[in-house]
């Protein structure tokens, strides 16, 4: 009997969920979701292509933007199979290894995106605070090293997630509330003490996303202090205008991400629809809007995007 149960535990799988109670409209919901994915992939790919092929855009700000576009592409590709699978084909079953792999990539890309946004905040801080030394501080080798370090950090802190989850046995209904896998929800499906996972996940979130958000906040405090010290009102507005795109990207990423984390850990009685909505916003909206926001706000990039499509 024990052998049968062990086999059941080992071969367990999870059931993904679209919008509970609204299965009859899943096909219609898949249309805007699919449209958002197409725009995200095309938009970020165009940004990457233009920055790579145009030597005049090989500047720190645009290099960081290309890093952000790569992360957004990876995040979109990591979630496409299961989200569209649920809404289009009602394909809800995902095995343990597939679920663990997906949550590894989702969290790695999210933590890395948080780091890239931090680097972009540092870029804006240096450009406004010390413009004469901007080119000497943010050199290409230094940017490459910083990007590599933060990518390595994102992968390293998430790597224990699937290893810790594989230790557990899953003997409950295993019905997830989203159409993709997240560590903070998958660990609650285990029939075991998940204290280690819970504490590690919280610490990692605080030391990555939380710490990055705090440093970005202080960066903008220093930027605002510098801008207010500029005598010319027009120059102050021009300096602040260079930060609008990055500030939009920060809000698009951190607001739903931190909100979802708080709900999962501390607000168990919240509306399931709110959790689902925040979950989709955190995964779909930043990759969708980041290339649009930067293309609209950056005159040089906008001109080259228009020129590429006109050709």
C-alpha cells in the first residue's frame, strides 16, 4: 500500500485554472491575451533589433533598455504555453517537473528585471547628478559586468526553489489558482512542513525585489533633490522628463508584483479574482507596455522605430 501511495505522490501533477466559474468565456479571453503576447514579442524584438543595428543607440540607457527587452521576451515566452493552453484548449494538467521549471524561469526573469530597473535608475541618477562623468562611469565593459552579475543573482537565488519543492510529497487536490506556476502557491500544495520554503522565499523577495525597490526610491529622492537645485525651470523639467519612461516601467513592475506577494502571504481572505487580475497584470502588462512607453518618450528611438516600419 505504501508503494502505491509513493507512486501516486511521485507522479502527481497540478491542475491550472483560468478564471474560476467563467470557463465559458475562456475562448474570448484568449483573444486579447494572445494579442497582448503578439504585441509584447514583436515590440521587444523590434526594440532589440533597432538598438543592435543602430550605432548611435549604443549608449548606456539604450543598452539597459535592450536588457529589459530580453527579460520581457523571456518572461512572455515562459508563460505563453500554459496560459494560452488553458484559455484556448482547456489544457489544465501540468506535471511536477514542468511546473517547477516554469516557476524557476518566471521568478528568475522577474528578479532579474527588478535588478535591471535598478541599474536603469542608477543610469538616470548619474546622467542627472554628474553628466560630465556619465560616459566615463557607465562604460560598456562596466555595464556588461553589472548586467552579468545581476542575471547571475536572479538565477542563483531562484535555483533552490525547485530543489526545495522536489523534496515534498503532493497529496492534495493540487488545483492552482492561476494558469501558470508560482513558488508561493505551489509550496502550499505540499503535504509537509513548508516553513523552510516560506522563510526562504520571503527573505529572497525582500533582499531582491524589496531591496531593489528601496534603492530605486532613494535614487529618485537624490534625483529630485538634484533637479530642484537647478536654477532654470526649463532645465529642471527637461531633466525630469528623461526619467518618465523609467518611472513608468518601475510602477508597472513593482505595484502588481509586491501587491501579489502581500496577498499570497498575508491576505489569505482576499478576493480570488483580485489575485488572478494582479497575477496577469504582473506577467502581461510590463512586457506589453515597456517598449511602447520607451518608444513614445524617447525621440531618437521613436524616429528609428517609425523609420523601420516605413521601410
